[in-house]
């Protein structure tokens, strides 16, 4: 069994190991976001400020330390509000689109019925008009008259009478007199 002193050392070693791992992870993440040369310049500038004006630097560091949590909470709140606004906008749009579909579907049903009714009326009118036209054209064509029309096709037309035009002469005072031939 291990003594309490050994357990305390192993706990301290474990905490140190996790702290080093967290620091390394934070440093790698910061290196991905900010160039290491830029980080070095910022570190040097803050070191120079801390060396030349320690009271001002300590006031700024204290202000930053105590303001960091509210600033992070506000940033989280702002991102959450923006996400909710986008989500709310999407839900708002989906609600009105669904309401529009609820109006569109019955409207399409009515217009489909109306279109089919007009089409049936037009097609029926065409069929009835065609039948009426055929009936009107064949109204005088009875089966009993068919032989008469065929017989008339072979007959000669009646002769045209030959009439001579009469000569007329004028007598000078505007009256015409028929000349005797």
C-alpha cells in the first residue's frame, strides 16, 4: 500500500501533467489563430508597459481579469441571440410557407376541377357540333333519292334555246324602232 505522502505526490504530479497538457493545447490553439511573431510582439509590448508603468499595467490587468467573464458571457449571449434569430426566422418562414401550402392545395383542387369541367364542356360541345353538322349536311340525302341523283348524273343537260338578237335603230328623237328583217 502507498503512504499518504506518495498519494499526494502522485496527485500533484497528475495535476501538473494535466495543467501542462492544457497549457500546450491552449498554446497550439492560439498559434493557429494568431501568428507566433505577432504574439511575441504583443508579449514584448505588454512586458515593456509593465516595466515602465506598473500601476497602469496592474490596473489594466485587473480590469481585464474581472471583465473577461462578463465579456465572454455577453459574447455567448450575442451568439445565442443571433442563432435564435436565425432559427426563429427560419421557423417563421417555414410557418408561413406551410400556411401558404394549406391555401395552395385546395386552390389547385378547385382549379383542377374547373379546368376539367371546361375541358369536358369544350370536348362535348365539339362532339355535339360535329354530329349536328353531319346531320345537317346529310339531312336531304335519303336512301330513296339516291337512285334519282345517280340517274340525273347520266342525263344530258337541256338544250339552250338559240335566240337571235333583234336589230334596233334609233329614229333621231330618242326612241328606238325595231327594224323589220
